[in-house]
C-alpha cells in the first residue's frame, strides 16, 4: 500500500465527512424543504458523505480513506508520478 507520495506521508482519517440531507423518502422534495423551513417535521435524514478535499499539513496529506483509495488507483493507472511542471 502506498503510504508516501512524492515525499509526503498519507494519513487516512475516516472522520472527514460532510453532513448531507437525504430527501429520498419524500414524495415531493421541494415541498418537503419548504415545509421543513416552516417548522413541520419531514421524512428527511442526515447522512455522512466522505469529503473529497485533501488537506496538506506540513509533510503530511490528510484525507478520507475513500479519497486515498481513489488517489492510489489513479497513480497506478497512470503508471506512477509525472514530473512537476512549474
């Protein structure tokens, strides 16, 4: 498993998620949102979706494990790292 990338350590943090409203249980999503703003209880759920953001902290990259897996697959598909063009 690739734990380093161009001299940077990869740290996987499963707590990097964003809360997102899931309106799939509602028949009319726009009406449900409007009624929720008015204070009526609706059948929405808040689910956690992995962040796609990668944070650089010193010599370490911090990302969600799903983002790390996608990054590793992309590097393998391209055949390694390409030189940086500045």
